C-alpha cells in the first residue's frame, strides 16, 4: 500500500530589503519578526498565519 506524502503549504520567499537592497530568503509563515541581516530593517511580521511581508517579493521558492 502506497502512502501519500502531502506537499507543505508553507513556502520560502526571496525578498529584497527596501532600504539597502539586500536579497534575503525568509519563511512565508514566520513565528517572530524577521529583520534584514545587513541593515536591520524589519522585513516581515508574524500574523497568526501568513506573515505580513514588508519587503519587495522577488520570488516564491518551492
């Protein structure tokens, strides 16, 4: 009997910081605030489900 493996509903997102233009990969459903590793600007806030993304989304990674 084959077992079905479900694909995760959450994705990683490649974003660009609006302040310093640094590209960074973040989780689409963050549990805590996500900040830019270069300048410290806030990129995403947790909101119970999907995160509130505050940066420019470049690509959704699978």
